[in-house]
């Protein structure tokens, strides 16, 4: 049976929540940042993007590019509230749903066509239900693998809906510019360029051996698989139904241990937020490390029930230290909890008083983000941007 996946990703998420709460901002260049990720843009409305503003850009630069922009601080609690509303809708469409970040998730819709309708019809209905119930616009990509579903949602953003049929995967990916292929970082593209290759079609004509000679074994294999549309295995490591996970891909590889620990703390806080909201607990944590050569490792540990953010952090940090090959540059860092159970079964509250504790935690998160920003001068928590393939390139 051909698989069908939806990738749903909200458009300009934090900015659209701000616009929802203050409709006067509609149509204006809204720029959110400066609280949790002090000093950098978290995200901005598409109106602001026209001025060249984007996530991770220093706020000062954004102010120069867009002096009339509306600059707003990050209100993480509120975004989590809206995220939860959206995720509840997504979950109601399929039992096989996996949230992969605050505003995106995969739905396995395989075999639902007879019951619900064609994927395009169902996705259209889902988009309008999200808009009607939460007032937030989303983009949906449809494909037979998660990887291509993610490429498809991003391709059609904002307010997008796009399906890549299995027979079109190869031509789609080979028309996508190198810098828009998910998983390809700047460094990898530099290596490709330095071997005299500047476009995806030429790269795709290489044999696996040649690709590995340029990029190394793991990265060469990864890219070869993508360009030949063998992507079934990608994203599967996060697709466990009883888990909560989050990860970040860095613009620049990181090997500074202190910095990596700070990022782990930030990620652990994100998991804690979702544990509170979903009213769950767990006794198993995991970490995921992808090095700059694309080799990916995970490790997990089962102990007592998780107590709080610091507890998750300590446990993932211990795992991380055990697993990390010191000094090796990291591309992606992730963590999460497995074997999630209903909170009621546990005696220990994750947070005694959610509001008070969260604001305390918030301070720690802010301080951590601030420290990171100070060290790097930029937002290293930026996720690898997915990817706005040049649509003109895709026209036959
Ligand atoms: P994204 O889905 O990457 O971005 P977006 O929803 O703002 O815009 P779009 O999907 O239409 O391109 O990230 C979701 C949220 O995560 C975003 O609204 C803010 C936050 N975020 C940061 O705080 N810092 C970052 O560097 C990025 C990329 C996102
Ligand atoms: Mg988004």
C-alpha cells in the first residue's frame, strides 16, 4: 500500500498569534523577538519578510531593514496554548500523529482515502478547520514519505497546500536548488561547490561512490538517497507514538561543550512545557546527536519519574556526555521523553504551581538563551530553515 503523509506547519506562527490577539496588526510587518531569544528575531510576518527580515537575524539589523516594523516580545506561554489547540485538531484526523516542534507535525493518513476522501480534499478540510477553530493559517504538504511531505508544505508556504505524487518525487527534488534541500547545510554545499558542482541536477548524476568521495560516507549516502527519492527511513526515529521530542539543526556546527549543554537545557525546557500541557510523565529520556558528517546517534536511559526541567536536563546531559565524541562538530541536537504515561499515575507533580514555576523556569530559559546569544552574537538555536524552493525552477 502506498503511504500517505501530511506535514502540517503553521505560517509565521508566533507573529500570527500576535496578530490574532491584536487584529490591528493585520497586514503589518510584525517582528517577534527579544524576550526568550533576546537580541534576535524569533519570527516575523510575511509582510516583514519582504524587507529581508528573517528568524535568527539580530533585532538591530531587522530594525534597520524594516524601521516601521511592529516589534513585539516573545510570549511563549501563549504560543504553547495555541499550539496545543492546533495539535488537538491534528490528532483528531489520525491515530498516527507525531508533533515534531511547537508548530508542526506529521500525520500518517495511509489507507484513509475510502473513509475520508482523497488526500487533497482531506487536507483542504483540515486547513480550513484549523483556521476556523484557531484562526491560524497553516500549510500542508502531502507525499508518500515524511521527507517529501515536509518539502511540499514548505514549497507552498504561506497558506499552502501541495501534493508531491510518488512518480514526481525525483523530478521535484532534482529541480530544487541545493540550498533549499532539507538537511543540506552551508558547509556541505561549500564542499559540493568546491568539487565544481553548483546545481542539484549535476549532483544527482553522480554515483554513490563519487558522492561519498566528495562528502564522506554518511553525508554522501544521505544525499544520494534523497536525490534518488529513497526517503522512507527519514524522520522515523521521531515517529514513536508515546514520545515527546524536539530537536534543533544549527546553521553552523557546534563543538563547544558549554554551548551544547546550554542548548540541551533549552530543549529540555521545551519538553517540560509540553509535559505540563499534555499532563503526562515518563521515566525515560533520550538524546539524539547528528555530527557534521551526518552520522546520527541516539541514547536513552530509564530511571525514576521525571521531576522537573532540571531533572530532564541533568539526565539528558549525563547521556549526552557519555555519547558525545568530544570536540566533534555537531549539526543537530535533540532530546525527548519516551514511554509517555498519563500524569495522574504519578505522585510527583512536574510543576507544583504551573504559573509560578513556569515564570521561574522562564527566567532560567531566558538567561540561558541570553548567554548563548552573548557568546555567539546570533541565534544558534535557529532551526535549519525549511526551505522555500525556487518555484520558477520547478516549472517545466
Ligand atoms: P518555523 O515554522 O520555522 O517558522 P514560522 O512558523 O514562524 O514561519 P513559516 O513556517 O511560515 O516559515 O518556526 C516556528 C516558530 O518557532 C516560529 O514562529 C518562532 C520559533 N522560532 C524561533 O524562535 N527561532 C527560530 O530561529 C525559528 C526558525 C523559529
Ligand atoms: Mg511554521
